[in-house]
C-alpha cells in the first residue's frame, strides 16, 4: 500500500509534527517513509506544509506534484492544494480555518471540525491528532499502536504523560468521519 | 554494534551522527540554513564526552576551513559543513588544502544563489565543486548523496577516499536531502585513531618529529616555478588515478531504455518518479545517476550515448552538469537540459514534459 500525503496549515498548528508521527509509525511497521517539509523562514502564524510518503516499496521522489490525500488546516493551503489531490483521492479539512469550502466533485471531501471539538475537550494543543485520527480511519496505513509508539519516540520524556490524551484525540478523530 | 539501528532522521542529522561514528577527530563550522542541524546535532550529541571528538563553532566560515587545514596537517580526521555562501567564503582554504594535499571532508548543503540568494534547495554549486571554486589546477573528490542513508554512508566513503589520495573530499548535497527525514541505518562505530596509528598511517603529517626524521612540511607555497610545475604534474597524475579508479554511478531501469535521464542527488529522486510516470505511458526511459560528480563518469555516459537515442539532464540549476554530459556524448545523440532556478524544485511531471520534447 502506498499513500502520498500533503499536510498543510499555519506554523504552530502541528503540521510538521503530525507528519513526523505518521512517518515514525510507518518506520515502526517496517515500511518505507519520507518526510519532506517546506522549510523556510516560516514560524508561528506563517504557512507550513509537509509531504509524507508511506509505502511498502522503496520511494522515488520525496517531492510530488499530486497527492493521494491532502489534510488542510487553513484557507491559503486549501487554495494551494485542493487542485493537487489526485482524482478519487481524499481531502480532509478542518472547518474552523476554512472560509471557502472545496468545490471538487471528483475527490472525497471530509470536513472535520477538529478545532471546535478539541476546544470542547480541552485538547486544543493536540487538535492535529484529531485530524490524524480521521485520516487513519479513512486510510488505515498504520496501526494505532504504532502511532502511540511513535509518540513515545518523538515526544520528549517529560511529555509522555500526554500520550493518553493524544490517544483520546486520535479516537475522537476516528469517530468524526 | 551487533544490533542494527534503523531510525528516522534528517539528512543533516545523519551527517552529524556518521561523523561521530566514523571516528572523526574534529568538526569546525558556522551555522547557516539549510545545514544548521549538522552543528546542532553535534552539539546535542556531545561527542567530546564520548569519543573525544572536538566540535567547535568558529567565528566564521573562513576560520572554520583554516581550522580544518590545521587539524588535517596533523593527520587528524577533520571536517566542516556549510551552505553555498559559506562554502564560497571557504574557497581560498579549500585551494590551500588541495595544494598542500591534505585529506578532509567539506559538506555543502547547497541553496539557491547567486549571492546570498535563497535558503531553498539548489544544485547550482556543481561548477564551484567540480571545476575549481578556488584558484589553481586542483580537483576535489565530490560525492552526491541522494538519500539520507547515503548522507551517512558517504561521510565514511569521503574520509576513506580523502586519506587514500591525500585530497580534500566534498559531499555536495542540498536542502532537499538535508532537511528530509528518511529511514537510515547508521553505519557501525569506528574508534578514533590513536596517535600511534596516525603516525603509522600518515607519515607525511606534522605531528611531532621523532629524532632522526626529516621535518614534515605542510605548505602549498613553492616559489621555484620548476619545482611548482613538478608538484602540479604529480597532482595531475593523482587526479588521473582518481578518475580511473573511483567513478561511481547508479543505474536505474536502463536495461531496455531508449532514452535516459542523467541526474544527481535530489534531482535523481525526482527523475526516478518521472521515469515511473513516463513508463506508465510506455516510454522506455532509465536513469544514470553520477554518485561521484568528480571524477565524472565520462566512460559511463559515453557508453550510454551509444545505447540510447537521447539524454535529458535534469538538474536544479540553469545547466551545469549538462556540459560534462555533452563532452562525454561528443555529439552522438541529442542532449537536453531541464532545471528550475533560485530555490524552485522541478516537479516529476515537469520532467516528463521535457522528456517528451526530447523524444519528438
């Protein structure tokens, strides 16, 4: 199975870390993975995106022109990436940050109100995990256990206490689609 | 270490970990995007507490490369890393290192120029790396990794070749491979060489003269032109030997290919994707990837030009390696170039379009 994914939003929304956790989960399952950030002077408030590829076969290019899935967290990213989802592909977006919803009919569009739900659950800092949960419900390319192991690997030890909350957020995200 | 350690890391981090593990004695550098993680990772790892490797942030790139000169003169395994503008600042030192025949490793995680340019990826330093950069008739051994795994492996290879030929080696990479995270199996630990081993393996080094031995002099200065010509002739013989023995390439889907893309580093990854896409449309195309940019794979490109009908040089620059390809092809078949400039990376589908233009 192969998934070519773009995750895009504002810096500080956890775009890069969502991608990193997904890539790590793939690594744990022995898959081939690449994680390619659009790096730059971007900081909190600027735009940020990352291309993640998870594949059973070796990966050719870490840079792509079209994607199987786009996870979109803000309006500028919607404008940039809606057109780059492959026909039949998946677009997941957070309703909070989007003023003009996507219009394409040849792709599967899912609105997930992750930010609103996160605010209600007091999990606002990990609303990205809700979106990751929604994604994994639609495309179970890695197991939840692998995601939890990946969190252990990527989070500094002092934050390991937050892993149960992350798990809760992922499960909530799975319910939302 | 018996256990295989497979992990996920950035190319820049892999360079730092490989440096520690390969028994490097000293790193001297100065931060610059997109290579700063090399120095950051070394600072986090604190190898001075484990292997004894020195890690020093110098006050500039100029002093970094001169610290490399000093360390290399004593037979130590030393390195620096920077990105394009910083590498330009080092060129005087690199020429001196080549002139004094000192082994070392210089890593260039290049970015778009000219000038201060951009921090986005570029391959526009091919000319600088392979055709001089500094002054004088010299060559660097230039390796171009195209994966995070090769970033780690080529640190080992670069030092091996640098010491084998007493010549500076360069890893020429860019922001794509430097910033990307991929699976990597870190190579096994090698202990740093002892003083005794350095004396045995580097009889030329200035590391304390035993009684009765003539002084070892490390210099690139020779005012007598007759002697200087002799030195140059000796250097050229060495370069010819490297050209003969050290060319490395990767071939991908070339067996039945009617057309070929030649690309290095990150562009070679994009080329592989373009080849997958083109083959879905029935176009028989393959890739020749120079791993050594210098020595350039002259014979391999020449042989390729007798096999395929046309070559596309895919580079993230305005057309630099294509000059070497055309020399090797010598007019036998059409050779075209496609590249994006200033930090824009060519997408795989753009390469397919260019390939179709070549076929028409």
